[in-house]
C-alpha cells in the first residue's frame, strides 16, 4: 500500500515536472502533455474527469498549471498528492526563470537564436490550440454553451474585456439561463442526468 502511494506521488511529480519543464506558452499549452500522462500513461483518472479539472483550473484565479496540479494531485493521492504535483509544476519554472534572467544578457537577440525563439512560439501556439480543441469537445455540447463561447470570445478579442469579468459574466449567464429557462427543457435535462447516473 505504501509503495503504491509512493509510486502515485512520484508519477504526479514526474508528470507535472515534465509539463513544466518542456512546455512553452503557459498552462494551456501544458494541458495536452499532462492529459497524456495522467489519463493514458498512469491511468490516474479518465479523460472526462481530467477535462473537468482542467476547466475548473482556468476559471479560478492563479496559475493554470498549479491549479490543475492541485486538483489532479488531490484527486489521486490527497494532500500529499497535491503537494507533489504542485512542486513538480513549479520547481522547474523557478529554476529556469532564474537561469534565463542571467543568460538573457549573454544571448544575441538576432540571427539563429531569434529564429529558434520564433519556431518555439509557433509550436506553443499549436499546443494552445490543441488544448482549446480538447476543452471545446468536452464543454461545447449545447447551443447555449456555443453562444456563451462566441460571446466571450467577441468580448475578449473585439472589445478587450478583461478575463475575470468575462468569467463572471459567463457565470451570471449560466445562472440566469438555468433559473429562467422553460420548465420543459429543464425537465428533459434532469431526465438525461438521471439516465446518465443510472448508466454509471
């Protein structure tokens, strides 16, 4: 039992350490890497559970990677799992940022070094899009969700509305929709949820 828990803690640390060390462009770009290890390699949880935690990680304040590490680690191995995953997600960033602030003074800002950074940024964009695609498949399952997504996208891109305000507006829209939508639609949704529960 103790060995199994140690293996889980080590697996959590390695997963988030690898994601934090080798993934550029922040938390969203890390999600596909984390998902592959957590769901496929170690089998800590299924894909739906992971995407639920990934979604919550983005709606709460703080660093996405650390939020995700806390949720996943807590689910897998309690408080110790949360600490192991959190340490793994942050320690490499701390060391690399410390090294980068020193090395940036000696790295030329043109030529091959600049080309390498441009290519890394392009690859990071692909990772972010991959994470967005996975989250979209999980969360955009109704016309209402699609409308909210398009509205928030427009607010951020066109009107430059801040992300925290967009999250609050989305939460308010969801509350009002659930509160005032027709009873027939609500009843069908509840029946679907009940059937889903029976299936489990």
